[in-house]
C-alpha cells in the first residue's frame, strides 16, 4: 500500500503512535480520574486544580493522556482543568454500535458539564476535539467563555477528506488488522509530528497500551465512519456565527489539516487570533507543548481578568458574556514573505488577525 493509502490511517494514528520531543521526555504525574455515567455509557473524566474552568478536548485516536504536558502547567497557573476520554477513547466505553458523530459528542459533553456543575468554561479542542468545541459553542454559547482551537478539523477538506478508506466495507478492519503496530506508529509519527528526530519510548509505550484496550480499534473505525456531519455545509457556515474570543493555534507543517484551513477559520470567526507555530505539525500540544503554553497561558489570563471584571458588575443571575474583541499581547513575530503577509490587526468587526512564531 502506497503512502496515499497509508496516510489515511493518520487521522486516528495517535492511538498507536508515540510522540517525539526534544524538550519533554518524562511523563508528568497526573491525578486519578473517575467514571461518569452519561447516556448509559461510562465516560472517564479527570479534574485537577482550582480556579476558572478550562475543559480540554482531545482529538481522533487520542485520549486524555494527550494533554499530559499541558495539564500540569495549567493547574499550576491556577485553573480548574477538566479532561475526558470521549466515547470510544481511552478508558471510556467503546460500544460497537455507538453514536460517534460530532453532534453526539457535543450532546454528551453538555451532559457531562452539567453533571460536574460547570456552568461556563474556556473550551480547548485539538483536531476532532476542535470540531466538537466549534459545534458546542454554536449550540451552547452561554456555557463558553472563550475558545482555543488547536489544528481543528473545521471543514470537509483535510482531515475530513479522503473518506474512501474508512467507508469501504471491511477495508479499514482488514488493513488495521494486518499491519504491525510499528508500521502504523511510523505513519502516525510522520503525519502528526514534523520534528521526530527523537522519540520517547515511554510515551510510545503509553500509546501502544491505549491501542491494546479492548474495542479500541473497532471504535476508531466506527468513529471515522461517522466523522463528517450530515449537514456539513450548514455546520461550516455556522462557524461564522461564533462571537466568543478565540485563540487559534496551528502547526505550520500540519500535513493532516493544512494551515490554509486555519487561515479560513480565522476569517470565519471574526473575534479570533491565529498564531502559526513554525516547525510544528498536527499535534503542537505534544510536539511543542511550551509553544502552546506560551500562547495559551496569556490568553487564559486575559479571559479570566475580563470575566472577573464583568462579574464584579453583574448579579449572579445575569449571563456573563466576554467582550468579543479583547486584544491579546502580541507574540513574537516572524516576517512573512510578501505574498504571505497579512494586514495589521484589523479594527473591531473585521476578520481575525495572524501572527507567525519561530
């Protein structure tokens, strides 16, 4: 099978892949989680820290372990962090006949937040988690303070394209059943990470352990087959209705969801800032976690400060809405070639702005 066919495995390849990092080699200690019943299924949930709520949503083929380099730093900075294993992932149930559509994930997320007593939160979503975050804020804007989208699958092209591999009956099952885990891991690393000069065997073992959980591969195939929304045009158009302050982080070298989609998403969400991370692939939170934290922590601080000011002027019964065009501190920039340059930060009501980082 040539690269064109194998590359389609990469949409869920983190399930079988290790991650490579020159700076982050040890696994942080994370608190134990618990199982929460939602719609008749058991979902794994972990909460840690105290302060403003931040909810982290993992991508396809990943699980809550994908946030291991981000979560401790956010807790230390004074935030209450909630992560889950979505249905079909990690330690959550993996029913063969489960509803793995984006809409179903949104519905279960809403019920999980209600069960945990979380009325409002900043939602951070990577890849498929970004898809869920987008649809969640479109349907439940009153529950979202702000968004951070990391290489989000927001359009049919890119990660949602090339569906023949998954939709052809029994093809994915046969290929995934025959290929050795090492081959799928290699494809996953090449597709998800730009810099894989070094690999942490410890992290690779963790992802391989996740892959060996009962029902993991079958759930992955089922989820891939339900990935594209039934009304994709309507869903894509709905991105333009989002008025929440949004930080968009994108790996410049992303092979799964190209940077062009991040630029498009920034244009659709008018109150957004797009930060391009040079030399990084599809999973910046694993490949370059410090670059993500360098942008996410100031963003969260700004959001928390804005809400603290609003809460001091509002009664508890009033809905709190973050002003949509707060300006984040400008990150370091790399001059773009003239053909790739964008205008200076726009005035209120104009499309989002962009910065490129080394």
